[in-house]
C-alpha cells in the first residue's frame, strides 16, 4: 500500500511472489510487472558500474578467486615464519662484537681485564652459544638443520599428500609449524642457551613445513586452467616474496628489544592461518557438488578456465552420494610411484637445475641481512628492512618469467637466459654494495628478479607442466609427487647454500659470492639439453594455447 501511494502508475497490490530480475540492457531491476507497465517510470537510480562489474562473475569464478587468495595467504604465512632467523642472526652476535671493540679501545692493563670479562659475559655477550669465534658456523648449522630436514621430508610429503585429504594434511602441518616457531622464540624468554634445543626445533619445523608446498600447488592447479599458466602461477608465486617481506618487517620490529617475539608473532600467524585453512579451503571444484546437489545448472568452464586436474564424475542426472563414492574409488587411477615420476621427461633436469638455483636464493634469504649489516654497517632492523628489496625484485622477476615463457612457449630457455644474466649481476652486487645505499638498492632489485625468476618458474609452472605430462596418460594424481621431487631436490641446494655461506664467509664475503656465481652456472648447465631441444624444435608454439591442450 505504501508503494502504491508513492507510485501513481501502480494498478494493484504488490505481490512479492514474483521475483525481481536484473535487466542488463536497461540497468534496472524488472519484475512486479503488475505495478507498472514501464519500469523506467519508477524513480530508481541505476546500479553503480562497480556493482554491475561484480555481477558479471559467476559463482564458479568467485570460488576460483577465493581459492587463489586463500592459498596465496596460506603459503605467505609459511615464508613469513621462516624469515625471522635471518633477521635475528645479526642480533645474536652483535653484543659480542661490541664487547670486543670495547676491550680493544680501552687498552687497559691487567687490572681491568676481570671487569671487562665480567661485562662481556654477563651483559654484552650473555647469549650463548653464539658468543664464540665460530658463531658463523653455528648459525649456518641452524640453517642447515632446518633445510636438510625440509629437503628429506619433501620427498615423503608429496607421496603422503596424494593419499590424504589436502585440507586436513595442510592444517596439521601449519598448526605444528606455528608451535615449533613459537618454541624457538620461547628460548629467549626462558633463557635457553642449548644449541641442541634450537637445532631440534629447527629440524622439527623443517619436517612439518613440507606439508605446505605440494598441498597448495595441487590445490591451485585443481582450480585454475592450463591457459596462461605461467602468468597465473607467476603472480600467485609472489607469496614467497610477500611472506619474506612481511617476515622481515615483523621480526625487525622486535629484534632489537626482544628477539623472541620475532618468532612468536609469526608462529601465531601461521597457526591462525591453519585454522582458516581447516574452515575454508576447498580442494577441488567437484567438492562443492554435495553442497550444490539441488542446483540444476552445472558449473561451466571454457577455454583458459579448463581445470588442470580432472575427476571422474557421473555422466548425467542426479546420482546418490554413496554411488558417487563407489564410482570414484573404482575409476580413479592410483598414485604414481617415485620412480615413475622420475621417468617423466624433464623432471631430472629441472630438479637438478633447481638445486643450484634454490641454493643461491636461500643463501640470500638466510644471509643477506647479516651481509648488509657487515658491508653497509647498518643495525639489524635497517638491514632487515633493506633486504626486503631483494624480494620485491623477486616478485617482478617471477611474474616476468611466467609471462615470457607463456609467450615464447619455452620454459627452459627463459630460465637459462635469466640464470646467465644473474651470475655477472651477483658479482656486480658484491662490488657495488660497498659504494653506498643508492647502488645497493638498485642491485638488490635486479638481483632479486634474476635469481628468483627461474626459481619461481620451475617450482610452479614447470612443475604443473610436468605433473600433467602427456606421458602420464591422464593420471592426474602425479602432480603432488612431481612437485615434491622437484622442490625436494631444490631444497637440498637450499640446505647446502647457507651452510657453505657460513663456512666460506669466515674467509671473506668474496668467497661466498664466487660460490653463488658457480651455482648459477651449474643451474644453467643442467638446462642446456632442454634449451637445445626447445630451440631446435620445428614447431615453436606457446604452451598456453597449443601444447597444454594435448596433456
């Protein structure tokens, strides 16, 4: 009645049984046709263009975007929790160095030595066992304990992950990782000085963190199509750099006052994200079928939105839930074996190349803040903040590598060119970083792009390519194992790199950079056969439009 009094053209009472419908031509809602014969006679403002844009996406596209953002944030929290150790390193030995300088500057006699020794032990160098001259080796051993456990666990993680629900597997891993990250920080609060304690926590954390990468790669590949894989994966893989940046900023804000909180806060964050994972992660689009069983319209896809991994579904009509389970268990292929994954063409070459590429990337991840502290004479917080520029460059490099490889259809060649440019750039960084802040900033951005570009491309788009290779004959359960083999082999290099850096840095930082340049050339060497094959191929077609449709 109220509507009738406001609208003179109303000819009868309003019936809410007739739904309102959106008219895209007129940008008005139509319906309630008995109210007026002309919808434009109603005084209604047009819907804002931003809202109209949101309505252009269907339900499946919203779920896909939600999965993209959720998996991005989940793995961001993994890297966020790994970064604090590199920020805290310079603080663990900072006071020892200051005490040594104080003792040298005092030049006092023997009568002053007891006082200085007491000061050195109780105040300036109270944090044992990193108060010795071999502190670099001890810090390197902590890195190695985490990364070695990560590398070994990764080979098993992919195989286990293919046989368990991804959501539960990932949730347990994130909760455990949060626990062990917090335990490391509690060592400061409870004044623990046992090297065995910190090494044990690092080993345990390295093992549980292997649940992350195979799970999120498999999940994101379930939802996103084969087209423009390099671009999509390049943008998505920026979570690595985003996590490193956030981890640096969070750890840096506490490192000078209470470095234990540099671990506890990231530990709480990854544990909280584990709860979010349990509540919201959808492993595959077909998992929504139970919830949408009453829906008559199937989820549609086309072109680039074709899912990477398919699942057996009923041919037509409504099928009872028990029958669907039986059909799935009988028709779904068995998971691929470890040796079967190794026989996929290109897996061995890319795995060995990633071993050396990841060696370089993780050496920067764990040692760059300490190097900046020593070379540029900055405190721990400023060095940590400055080191984030390497990850900013890594974001750009990963996206660029994906776009170029999509355009050219040559993954190995794209990686090889970036690795070839990275080696002399690393040498330039070692020279220029001593000439002030400006050149250091520029070289950090360039080095980050060239070092992390191949690393990002191999661990994402290349792994997805190989995990759905046509030689698998439709076995879609190989992706997690292939991803784990490639990243696990790369993690061996990630473990060896920081350890070698700790040993070589005792003789000067130049030796560390020579080691990094050698590793880059070796990564390039293992790709040469694949590069030659790509360049001599008679058909040079973009992967996103032709080749991937054959898989």
